[in-house]
C-alpha cells in the first residue's frame, strides 16, 4: 500500500525510536504536522523560536545518548535554526534536522519562504540532503540517523520539498544502509597502541588530557580504570567535564583559558601527554608555538583522523573508538605496570601540589555583595553535585565549570565550540524531557538569558520544572572583562541598560520568580527553589558587577602565561 511522504517521515521517526521532536510548524511542513497529529508514538514539543528547537534537540541528545530531532519549516524556519545547528556541529552532537522546502518545481524561483537550506547549512552540518523523490525519503532518513551518531557525531539535515511530502509510494524502512565512502575506523592500530603504552611507562612527568570525545563515546569507565592503573594527573576540557570525576584527587581541574593554574602548568611542563577525545583547540592550549616550546611526546586518541595533528604535531596518532582503544591500552599496560618510575611520578605529583597550593580559584568570601562563585558553590552543595547543569555563555559559564564538581558524564551541558548565548534555557528543556524527574538547573546571565527567554512559555506548556540561576551583574560580563583588561576600561556597549524585572517576567509566564540581593540569602533561596519539584523557579541573583574570571590566559598567549587575581 502506498502512503504519503509525510507519513513516511513519521514512520521513519517511529522506526528510529524517536521519543520527542522539537519544532515549529509552517506552510512547507504542514503535511508532516498533520501526520504527527494522527499518531501518538512520537511526541512533539512546540518551541517559541526555531533556534530553541535546535538547542532543545541538542540538549536532549547530550543528556540522553540519543539522537535529537527537530522539525522546522522552510525559509526563516531554517535560518532561525542555523545557530542551533552550528552549535551542535561545533560540539559534535548527533542531531537530525528535518526542514521543509518549497515544491521542487519552485526551487530556484525565489518562491515564498525559499532559501537554499543545503547551501546555507553545508559548512555547519556533518552532511545534508535535499530529497527530490519520495522513493528516496526513507533511505535518506536512515542514512541521516546513521551518519549523525556514528564516527565523530554531528547534525545531519534532511531538506524535504512540500510536493515530496504529498507524493506517495510504498514504505520500506531499511535495516541498514551501505555507504561505500563512509566507514569510520573503530579499532585502534595495535602497533600504535603498543608505542603509546611504552611512552606512558617511560614517562617522568606524565599528563592525561581528555575532552568531549570521552563523554560522547561513553568512555568514562575505561578512562577511570586507566587512570587508577597509572596514577597520573588528569585534566578535562570544558566539554569533557564529568568524563573524569571532578571529585577525584587525580583530577587537577579544567585546563585552558580559564583553567586552573595547576592544570595549565602541568599540561605545559609534562614530558609525555596522552590526549583522549580532545582537539587542542585555541581555548585549551593558547598559542601553539608557546605550547611547542617545551619538548614532549604526545599520544592522541580520536575517532576523527582530521582532528589529529591539526594544530599540534603528535608522535603517536591512534584513530579509533575511544572506549575500544582505551580497553586495548589497558590490556597492554596491566602486565607491565611495574615498569612505571614510581619515584619520578611521586616527584611530579609534589610539583603539581605546589602549583595547586596557589589556590587559583580563591575569591573574597567576606564580601557584602553576592559573589557569583559563591552562588555556584552553594548550587553544588544544595544539589549534592548530582544535578544536570546547562549554561549559557560568558562569565557564568566559566564559574559553573570551575566551581561545580561534575562527577558523572552528560551532567554538564553547554555550548563550547560556538559559544552560543541563549543556549541554556532551551537546552535545559531538552535535558528535562530526556530525564523526567531529574534535577535540572540552567546557569545563565541576564544578557544570555534574554536571547531565548521566550522559551519560558514552552516550559509552562510542558510543565518543565527547571531552576534558572541568573547571575545578574547588569553587564555582558565577559565582554566587560575583556574591555577592562585589553581596551582601557572603555565599556563600549557592554552595559545592559533597561533590563526587565526578571521576577515579573517569570510570573508573567506562569512561573515563580525570586530576587536575591544578600549573600546570606543565597543558600536559603536555592534550597527553597529546589524543594519545589513541580515548578520552574527563576532565581535572579544580583551579583558583584566588578567580579572577573580567574585564572585567565590572554588571547595569543601561552598556557603558562596566566593572569591570576593576585597579580592585578
């Protein structure tokens, strides 16, 4: 029996086990929405802006190990979603984005609400498709899901003209799709793994540097076993937080532009570096020339061969699925672990403890104005370190990364690569739907929050009890910090004038709003908010406008050229 292309789309989603689609209807996808209405297996979440749809699907994916799905119409529907698609692409998040398109005969004719979705999104997707024949629809959607979640994950876009959704054919969803040109390497090269093991055993000043690849590949158990076997210091990138327990004594903090003094110094001065699922990006190592000024041997494990030796030349490249490679590495090391130089490792740890003693994250705990670091510390305490934390982008994001000790993977949900303001609230919606009953908090700043604050309405419709922690300093905080340090205190357009009353804003959307002005009220306000299991509570903390994020590596400088608070 023949069915319509629109019905085929829904049947494909059902076959993939899709639970939620985040979207916004429009003319080019109305036939698909009509088929959504006729069934109840795939639930739809109506966002208030297509950017919110992409971010919510992204957050859902990051917190669930599943592929996020969003559905938007042609023209402005697609262009509104591009920011969210690019966010997922930069952080390697598996998503399938279904977009409506004008009928095939109108493509290229400047039809109403026509844009070249394939051309616009090509630089920020793993792959994209324009489906011109209804018979190709099911195989294409199968390919999209396969591509999105295998190898290095990423968003895949399927653009479907309206006449294709109306056309009919017989439906058959393939079990698998052979793709001759796409065969991700899974197993690491045995010879390279042996070389890596030998380097690690010979190390005098070893360091393990791990990124988002550990989280995305579910390699946290293997990483923990490897670290306990070796006893080496380990650091996470911003995207890798939770991939190794932040409460473990071998964890020396996040590294990079706002990383800890001890992590950056150990990274700079190690003699053997094991990089796992990370890409040596500019916010991590700063100036590559400075990083390369200290001789070291580098082992790099990654699923994506294009990420290896891209910015920093490595000595032992290992392409493969991170958990499988780590398992093989552990098997190589276990019978030889007695060869480790225990005395050298002890001396190295003594040096790291000296760096740690600088207490680079200290701040004024006696302040009569709320310090943002204090809010995050209390958030950690009140939630027992077990919440899902989303964030927007800016100072609040860095403080959350520094002061919330993530002990599990997939609990820290933030835009790392693209740095997207407005990400936090819609991502939290996806996280909450992926984890019903879990504690979800969105750490934000007033400038970021206003980017997608319309999603408060979505939260009301779907009864999402997110706790919004707004660190309100009445500035675009990170912009102001850079203007203070590098632009002679000329605060050009970074002051947020005419802000809304966030308490009334929350109440207008049917939620609870609370403003907190005194340090003594921070913990009670948080405790009261988290007691309200069924309510969204927006906590507006009026924080110190002059507080900066330390340590800080200025742009163009090296990892060891940090600015510490004590040096100002």
